[in-house]
């Protein structure tokens, strides 16, 4: 058995493939495991999802799938084939109606590295009976680390494939796009305008999570896809600056903070008054509002830190964004002794202190004699900001001061 066959045979023993194969054995029609999962197995990568191409009656196979695997797939409104989707554990599974016979279905896909398949059912899971179906040279292109279109017509059938090719540069290490595919994308870039915003945003969100995101961004700019899909021009200087520093970045928040910082780096030092417009543009293009808000805020704060009147206000308003703005500002600095370094350190300090347990809480002020109302809120705000600015030497000193203030207000109210 070849190395590829061994890897595929092992993959097909992983949950939920045995259940899908059992359903395939009962189905009256061919059933293939296709696309990215096969590519990833050949690259020794864990597949993120599984695509199944189903010949014959798709509804009948959905019933069999639900019986053998549990969750029942539902239609997703795929524009080019009837597709049903579900999750089995942590694995996304798509069941799609086969377009023609096996060869015709593979030829209708996007790139050669995604046009490979393995038949399920009928005993194909065992030993030498396992056969990789590769009529279009996908194995060779996996070895060459090349993204190659199946045809210009395949790009025209679904223009999102142009952006997906670029996204693969971020997620598939060492891959490049072949020259004919680059030329075809460049000549057809305007067609990306026809694609639903949700689908475009999905590709960008995954692109910005990939290790090769900088290369992918630069290619998207060169091909004319960047501004058409995001609505603003990329700040490549900011991208390069953040990429140089990113290896030292660590966060408990994980992938979300990474995407926020990369998106903020794309915005770079755009004028603060333009950030609101960009935020609304991103939301209009189906980026999550919270993510768009935080990324544009980080970009604005990092780009205009030197002009900020009071960085403590930023830390109180959004300590996570303040910390990320300080990180991005450091990346944008020319050197460690640049004039703005003092402000960066100040913002970093305030962001860190904003994460501390509060020295005084509203419940403390009520216990010390204050009633609910504006005066309690004002005093609590003073103490919170004072903690950031270290107006007192310790929490005990802050509590003593706040207790006296609360007592004085309480006495005045009683009188």
C-alpha cells in the first residue's frame, strides 16, 4: 500500500467516517469523500471539515446519515449544488448532491488539489481496495504546493473561488498560485462584486487566521481583490510592522484577538474620523459588529496615541482594546526610543491595571452609608480611575479615602 493510501485508510477509520461509510453501503448510488479533507490528509494536516458527494437520491442518503451518525444535516442554500450541513462532534460535515458522474463532479470543483476523492461503502475502507480518484492531477499539485484552477469556467461559475485561492496562501504552508490562475483571477476580479457578503467575510476571517496571512493580503492587493471585498485600501506598511512583532505577541483571548490585531494593522494609521465609516462598512459586509468595532478602535487608538489627551479613559472604556492598541502602536514605532514610547508604556500600564480586581465596589459604598444615585456612581468612577493612576499607595488607602467620602455624603443626605 502506498504512503498516500495508508494515510487515507487511517483517516477513513476516524469518527464520523465509519458511520458515513455504513450509510453509503446502504445507499443506492455512489458516495465520495471529496475535496479539502483528502488534500489535508495528503499534507498530513488534520481536516477541519468533511465534504461528501452523493449520487442518486440525496434526501434518502440524508436519512441514512442521520440514522448512522446522529445529527440531521440541513440545507444551507449553496448557490451551485444542493448541500446539507451538520456537525458531528467538532467536525463539520457537508453532504452535497453529485453533479453528473464522479468525473464530472470532480471537474466542476474549484482547484486540482480539491478535485480528489475516495469512494465510501462497498468495502473500500479496507487494505488494497482503497483507491484515490485523481483524474485531474491533484496529487501532483499537492506535491508541488500549487493552487491551480480546473478551468476559467470554474472561476466564473463561482467568483468566490478567486478569493478562496488567495485564502489558501494563508492556510496552506508553502503553497503558491500558478501563473495561469493568477492571470485568470486578475482579469476577472470585478466578478467578486457579485458574491454574497457573508461568503466573502467567511473567506477573509479564515485568511486572517492563517500563518501566511501577510503573503495572502499582498496577493489580494495585487490581484485587485482586496479593496473590492473589504472596501478600503490596505496599509501594507502597518501589516509588515505588525507581522514583524507578532511572534512576540501572546494573549489569553486567542484567535479573536489575533484577527482583531491583524484587521487593525490593515487599517493602520487611517484618520480617526474615518474609523467609524470603516466600521460601518465592515458591518455592512457582514463582519461581526463587535469585532469590527474593536478592530477599528484599536487602529484609531494605536495610530493617534501621541495625540490622546488621557489614555486612562481608553483603559476604563475597553481595557482589551487599549492593551491591543498599545501592542500595535509598539509595532508601528520606528525604534524603542521614538517620541511616542512614553505614551505606549502609559497605555500598557493603564490597560494592565484595568484588569485588576477593583479596590472599591459599589456594594462597599452602600455599606458605608451611600444610597443609590448619581453621587454613588461619581464616587465609584473617581476611585476606579484613581486606582489606575495610583492616586493612593495601596488598596487600603483607597478604601479609607472612599469610606470617608461615602460617610460625608451619607451624613449630608441625612441632614
